[in-house]
């Protein structure tokens, strides 16, 4: 029986009847219950008391262990009895277990092996508001199971702050059950920094903000009673603030996903003596009650994954926490008594925060998700019930990676090799490194390196993976203990053929596809690149740590093998530049396999966070699918450059001059030069420029069939007007010999017969009354005729071309502008008198008649 004294204090008990009715009637429900109401601990026990076997899925290991221990305590038992838990590498479940708490990752693996979830009656997806990718995937798979295999399986989506309407729609218009929260008020104290701080940038947080957070913690300790729970974005920030709090009259504790289980348990158990300051990441937002906490200090920051799919670089980035996360955090202060939350931002900023955190499916690397979908039998995930569909570009990038490592076939379906990768409980890249690396370097050593790559290393380990490996091996720190356990799990799983460690697949169960799905599991695809490295013997016994670490890392990230191209600067096979930090011991390495990198906004190069030294042979072996040899002819340095190049992706391995490049390649290079430097590379004598201007005028005024002769249009039609001259050219000097005017003649509308009217519609010159033939200037919007005033005597109508009056520039006898008109008759009548008065004294030898409209035109002086 559940402890009655505790049961009376859990408000969610009032919602149990409505929840049970919803599950009985609809089979699914959305449970909205504020923090501290008992939704995580009481609801599973209450459902189990009705005879159901319940699985509770939590987003984090710390939450799964804590929830299981709390429920076991409510029953007066130890974990492993009626309540148990399973997380990666750890299991406490007995034969009598009726409530099992698992991480969403463990449940995802279990569904791939046993789609029916035999023996499970209810699945509760806790903290679904966090929108982790594994949780969204589990929900989609469970809905498939309900529809195709087990309509009696009941589902509950539970959270304190979630999009209840969205989840209700996803669960088939399921009822929404709400529980009233404990009436413990939480006072909000706005505590923004006194001076502006720089916004978060990548993984960087302004030290001034961290100093402010530490000062707010001190202020809260002085102003209020109770323990303090302070939310920070990551382990590094927790360590920094912990250092800034030295000397405070309280015990300073750190809680995060990498903290040892014993430390996490101690924090959750509370302390009988003295005050505590618990510095925590978002793991403490939900599913956990930290005893004694009456004060929350919220930095307002969180970490989310981001992926640059074009460069193949994924990393965590620091963002502003959402309003939902802020409410969850504030709720920690009011779970047991009235409390207060100190928010390190202003009330005005609060309204601009996003309502919910960004769903991981929209921002994260989808390679693991794509493999799970392929193993489920839905390679493009189009048939999965998801709150947000996966972005097309991210899925395409994911499928490309899976195809390269042999995890999916040409149709996108999982191969046997891909199914084995999925069962390892690793990112597919790391699974590939373990599977292909173990035969070459030994299972244990490959597993140790993959374990290093599977989670963020302590900062003090540095950026040299081999050095970090040695530190983990010999160190007695908490990370080293966890790393050794994970390495052991991976080694056992690799030797067993890819089992997940604590839960093994049934004999002969490939885990591929839904029962009854169309099609059969695909045959294994051949690995897209080999794993034989030079000089590697059985189990890689003679290989150095550097060789092993580099080889395994290159297998996981082949497009990130990088060649040095300057002081601490590298070029990765993907084409992205990379730079090492100051003081890195890797700076002298000619080649690296980059494991972790991030690219700051507005930066062309990525920053290397973790890498291993490799040689060129290892890079060639691991990234052999990127190896190419061919002729390259392009425009470089102002001329055609032809060479034979061997490349590893974007990295040039060898270059030799090419004496006889193919004509087509040369032609493309010349066109590239014209696009870069312009059509000025051709010869443009005055007649050619004039023809182009006349054609541009006719195209603007009359349109088709007169051609567009802008730079872009001429380059697009280069095959029409520059052949055969372009096919004969080989270098820049050949372009300079091409007469552009003669070539342009080919674009005239000969087929329609309009070409013969060019001189009529847009004459090169116009004959004026004096008999002179004056060139027309077509460079402006309106054609211009610049002529001496005396040569137009007697002309009363303005000349026109293609129906457009020319703009007449009337010149003095010295050829200087005297007047401009588009209406000669008006000028002779109104404007000529003033021009005559001004110029006749300056040019007395030239005629200046009273009536120019009837005077005889002349080119010279008076007779």
C-alpha cells in the first residue's frame, strides 16, 4: 500500500478518477499537473494498483533513478521490487516489478526489439513538454503499435507545462486531464544585471553574467530562508559559479548529467544540517524534488543542440530559456512551502522569451532518428505521428550519412548492418566506428575510444583525444569511473553482436521493421569504405594509442579528417576550415581527425574542441568514399589553370599540371572567367560597343525578337554567339582576340527577317541638314544626337529612332554644349534667341540668322 500520510499531500490524487475514466474510454490521455503534485510518482502506482504493468519514460537518467526510488519509498520498499528502473548501463528490476521507470532512449531500443511491448499495459511519457527527439520518436512508435498491433495499450502524455492541445490531437483527440497544484505561492524577484552583458554565443557565456548570478545567489541567501537551487546552462558554468561562491555560509553542490549517481542521490536526499546551494543544469527542472529548496535563482539560459547540415558540424549552443522552462524552474521553489524565484533578467525581457523550447526534431542532427525510422520500416518518417515533421534538408543529410556507412540500402531501408548499429544504443557514426574499428584495433580499445566520443569530456581533459584517453584510464575522477563502465558495456555489446548491454534482444530478432509491414528486411549493404589500415595486425596489439584513437575517430567522422594548411589552421574533407585553440598540443600535427567542433556565427572556420592525430594513410582508409582523382580545369588567378588532382573531399592530396585538358573543360573554365571578370575579357572596339548599345535600346523599346544583351543574358547564351571562337580559345589571351561585335551579329533576329531593319530602326548615324552623318549615342535611356547648332538650320522636326525622339544636344561652333532639346520646333521658336545672343559675339564668323528655321544649314563659317 502507498504511504497514506504522503498520499494525502499529493494533489494529483483528485485527478486520478478522471484519468482512469479517460484511459478506460479512450485509451489515451494528456495529464497536465503542476510541479510537486505527484504526477510522476503517484499516478504510475495508482494505475499499477488496478492491475496494470506500467512503464514510465523519463528524458534523463537522473530523473528515472530518482522517480523509481521515490515510488519505492512510497511503497516502503527498495528499488527492484514492485518498482524498478532501467537506464543505459544500469538496471534494477525484479520478477515482481509492476512499475518500471526507463529513459526514453531505453524504451526506444526496447520498441525496436519488441514492438508489441508484451506484458506492458500503460506507458507514461513524462515531461513531454521538453520535446526531446527520443521522446517524440517513442510517442510516434507507440501510436503505431496501438493502431496496428495493440489497440488496448494505454498511453499518457504528462507534463506540468506543455502544449496540451497539440498532444491531445496527436493522441487521437485524447481527453485532457488537469490536476490542481499545491497552493504554495512563489514570489518572482526580477534581478537583471546592472550593466549590459553580452548575449550567449555558441557555448560561450559572458563571465559578467556568471558573476552576476553568483551575486544573486549571495543576495538570496541573505534575504530568505531555505536552500537555493540555481539553474545554469552547463557543467562549465556550474564550475565557474561554484568557484565564485567560495566562502559562502552554505554547502555548494553540483548536479548535472555527468555527476556520479551517489552525488545525485545525496542532493535529492536532502541534508539535516546547514544550508545548501545546489548548482544544476536543466536536469533539475522536472521530475525531481530537491528537499529544502525554497529559493530558485535562474540564469535564464539553457543548452540546445544545433546542426550545420551543410558542413556536417553539430554541437550544443547556449540559448535563452523558454517561458515554459522558466515556469518549471520557478516551480522548484514552491514544491514544499512558499518560496521565491530570482530571475536574472528583466520583466520586459520575459515577454519576449519563446513560449516553449525548440523541438529537437527541428534543430538537431537527425541521423540517429533516421536510422530508427528506417529500422521501424518507415525510412522517410512520413507515416509517423509527430507533433513536428522532420525538416527535409536534415533528413536528406541524415540519409546520406546512413548510406555512406552502410546502414541503409538504396531504397532507404535498414540493412542488417544498420539494425546492428541501432541496437548498440549509440549515434550511428559511433556505432560504425565500433563495429568497423573493433576488428582492426581490438574490441576493448575501440570501445574505450567510442566511449570517450559518446559524451562531452571534462574541460580539463583538453582537446587532444589521446591525452584525454590516458587521463580517463589513470584518473580516479567521477568521469573516469563512468567512462570505464560505458566502455565495458560497449565492448560486451560489440562482442554480442550489438545488444544494448542491460537488455538483450531475443534470439534471431533483427529488430527491423514492424510485423506485417510490406517488404522484407534488406540484405546487408557493403560498407561504403574499407577499414584496413596500413600495418594493422590482429586485434591491433602493436598499435599506439595515437594510432588507435585517430583511426576510430576517423571512422566515426570521415568527412572531418583535416589536413594542416597553416599555423594551427586545417581544412576538413567536408570543405570547412578548422582552427585549434591557443596552446593546443595538436598544433604540429599534419593531419587530424576532428571529433568535436563548433562554428561560431559569422565565422568561416570551425573551432576544434576535440581531435586525434592521424596520418594520411589512415585518413585515406577511413574516408575512402571521399577519395577522387580527375582532371580539374578552372579559372584561377586571371587565367585557365589545368591540372590532374587527387582529392580527399575538399583536401588536395596531389596536384600535377595537365598538358592537354579536354576542350569542354577548358570552355567551362573560360566561361567561369567571363562570369568572374566580365565580358571585358573580350575585344570590344567602338563598333562592337555601338552595336551592343543599339541592340540593348531595341530590346528595351521593342522587346522580342531583339535580344537581351545584358551581361547575364549574354553569358547564358554564350553557346549561341561566342561559338566557334570560344571552342578554339585556350587561355585569357585568346579571349582578348575575340571581336565581340562580329560575334554579336549571330544574335540578330535573322530568322524572322528583322535583322535587316537594324539600320532603319536603330541607325548607327543620322544624316542632318548640313549633310553630315552624326553618330547616335544609345548609352542612356533616350538616344542622344550631339550636333553643331548651325548644321540643323532649316530642320523643324526632331529626328526619331524606332519611334523614340532623340535628345538633341546642340553644340557651339567649338563643340561645347549650348542647349538640349527633344523638340526642335519649340527650340527655334523660344530658346534659340537667348542662345544666339550669348554666342554670336563669341563666334562672329559663324552665321546667326534671325530665323533659323528657314536659314541654310552650314558646317563652317560665313561665306
